[in-house]
C-alpha cells in the first residue's frame, strides 16, 4: 500500500456515521430531526484544514475546521451527516469530494462541533 511515519493518534481512526431524520411538518416547513446512528462506519485520517480551505468554505457560508481522508471506493456519509469518533468527538459534514473521480479516496470537509448538545446523547 504505502509507507508512512506516523505518531500514535495520527493514523486511521474509526468514525461512526449518524444521519439526521429530516422531514416536513404539516404546514410544509422543513424539519430537522434528531440524528440516528447507522451501521455505516469509515476509517479515515483526521487532518486540520488549511487556512485557504477554511477561508474558501467560510465564504460559501459553510465553515470547516478539519478534513477526513478516507481510503475507500464509496462515499459513506454526505453533507448534513455527523461523523463521531469513539472518544465522543463529533464532526458535522459540510461537503464530500471525490478527487479526480477515481473512487480511490474520499475527502470529507467537516466542522468540529463542541458547542452543541452531543448527538450521541439520549434526550
């Protein structure tokens, strides 16, 4: 595959995908439900987004703080999903990119959310 010198904690991490149950109210307004855990899991490397990427996404109204690079041939999460680490850190997916349309790696542009109620908590 490839050879890299990584420190502990810099390698592939396991993320669990949580999808929000979206719907429409009786009056026709969009409604966002509580996210629910899915069976989908992905292994990816978490990296901080560069300053230029952060600025670009912020100008589009979708701020990001990190990128998650997954070595996989299929997308397991989409925008508005949450990716949750085993230690409880939560990342809100802002966008997904398939570099070169080669289906070798997927890049998830995410925002780490510390200010919200944890989606993994009941209630």
